[in-house]
């Protein structure tokens, strides 16, 4: 019998990726399809779930066409996806409304309402209510689109909608459900008081499984379209951050990583639910049973570098980084008077919980250069991650060293700067850009009783970056100044 292959699918915000992974953990093939976001009103962020399915068919069609031998060996499917989105279905599984995404901020008032009226719920749900999480979005819809709200028969997370089309089954998993604010994260079960607070009942929720459990098999229709066997096992899968953790091997208490993509986060694995809602530290279920993770999240990460690249008229990010590296070597301290940057272009989550907060430069002068501004952006994101790390530590989590994943991991300069700012070893991994896909494929294997050896395998280390003591005194001084600018930014919020 041919060796089994797992199909791993990751539904991101800007791209759907898919891979074929063999039983040794080798990526045999990969494909992707781009996605766009609709922002039809200020602060809104939506996608059409049908576009996810079309992207899925395109990516899987490419794998099938270009790698027929490996495709013929596919024995299971695993899923990963963007978290906190809301897909609203009627009784016939028709989509009622565009999917409201994780970075949509329309439900600020509703989040404040939930925190004011139900302050104790955060201890069960692992997080304060905030506009980016799913529950406040449903309260917004109840208040602003009551007729449509009354037709809702089920609420799914984004990757769970893909599974619905693959299998015909309504399922979710503990890790994605934890990001909705409707799950009791310690007991890993729906928290009915929060469902009731947002006008819902358990009957409108999918069945929740652990991420490594089988959640149905391919329907006859999907099997025919994809050229795969009917009833091919599909794992429950999970949210992108916890599934990425599975991909890189961050599965035991004490493991930690920084993800530096469009948004950014610092994640520490724990063996119990350990959050600090008062400091906007999330405690969510891991994508493996009996494990959790504590997370501090930023709403803008590497997207800040893309923004300043466009602002300065540079042809691409690497050109700007090359200018910066030549002018401001990472192993030499910058001047204390160098411009500072607040990275709140999309608001902020940990520790400020303010989606309306906005960023900016401070201490600009006639002598400010593109290199200085680029440095300030990288440093400002690093300072934001330091804020988040300190909050995570306040919840009792342990962070020794950190893997660095996401698009920002491509910059050796940024990796070293983060090691200096966080005062922790930072290391990059080979293949980490596919970590969510790889984690999804590993979960697929687990759902068919294979691949347990792949969990501990992780990914090979590409490079290690240790703190450089010579530059840290200036960074500490600049961090103090950075923190002092927060009140000014908050003062502009109401203008």
C-alpha cells in the first residue's frame, strides 16, 4: 500500500494555502489562491464565504493537476483558518450575510456593553469582550439587522464553513470555538450564559470536537469535484495560531512563539487555562487536547512595514530595509532622539483593548530619513510585542525563548531587534511560512490514527538570535519614552 499523504488547508485572510504532507513530515507540494477583503464602511472588514470555496477549489485543483501521484495517496484532510470570523447560515446552510472578519471594529459599543453587563463572564471565556471577537459581532447584528438575525440557524467560524462544503457537516473545534467568546475554555464546552447574552442558544452552535478528531468525511459531491474518495476523513482542525503551534512543534507548557504577519501575537503554551482579562491577555484552547495557550495580540504587525514602505514611496520593503540596515546597524545603539513610532494603525488589543486607538510618529525633525522611520516602525512593533509579553507573563505563563514565524521572520534585522527588545533568544525556522498548513496536515494524520511522532518533530531551526547587551540600555530608555506617548494617542482618539 502506498504511503499516506495528508492534505493541509489553511484559510488565511489574504490567501488560502494548501499542502501535501507525507508521513515523514515532508512537504511534497504547495499551492495558494489570493483573497481580497471588502471594507464597505469605515472599520468594517468582510469576505464572501463563496470566495473561500472558490479559492479552495483553485488551490486543490492546482495540487491535483501538478502532483497527481501524491494526490492519489491523500488519505485525510486537516483544516486551519483565520479566527474570530462569523459565518451566518440559515436552516438550509445558505449564507445570510458577508462573513465579518477578525479585524472588523463595528462592534465596539456591543463589546463595551457585554463587559459592562456581564463582567464575570471573562473568567469563563478566557478574554474580555472586544470588537474583534465573534460574540460582540452577533450582538451588533441583533441590534442592527434583527430580521436577518432571526433567520440564523447556525454560526460557524471560517474554516468550519469550508468543512461544511467538504463534508455537509456542521462542526467546530475547541481552539476556534475558544476565539468566539462563547466557550468555557477551562471545561472546553459552550458557555450558555454568553450565548444568551448575544441572543443565541446552543442549538445554533455547531458540535465542538478536539482539533485532532475526525469531523466527517468527504461528501459524494465534494469527492467528485476534488477527485478524492467518498468519506475521506476530515479532521476538525483549528484556528490559525494554535494550528501553527502544532506545525512548529510548540505543543508543551513553556513553549512560546511570536507570529509577525498582518497582525502580531506572542503565544505561550500552558497546561491549564491561564489568562488575565484585565490586561487583555487571552487564554484559549490549544489545538491538542488537555492544552491551552496564553496570548497577547497586536492588531498591526508586519503590515506596519508595508504601510511605511508605501508612505515613503519605496519600491518594496526589502529596498527600504536595505537602506535602514546600512544606516542603522542592529548591533549599534541608535540615538535616543531617533523618531519613535506607535504601531496602532488598526487600534490595539493587548494590553489596551482599544480598536479606535491610532498610531503615529513622534520626534520627527528636518534630519529624519527614510531609514530612521523604517527603524522606528520595526522598533515600535517590537515595543508593542514587549507590552504584550509583559501582559502574558502577568498571567503566569513562562516564556524562555521564542520561535519567530510569519512574514516578518524573513528579516534577520527584525529578528535580532526583537531579541534585543524582548531580552529573549529568538529563533527562526525553516518552512515556518507554511506552519498553519503543516499543523493542519498533522491534525489530519492524527484523525486517522497516524502521525503522533510528527508532533514532537517540529521544524528545523534556521537561525538563532541572542540579546546584544550593548544596545539594550538605549532600547530600555526608548521603550520608556514609547510608553509615555500612549496617553497622547488616547487623547486624540475622540477627535
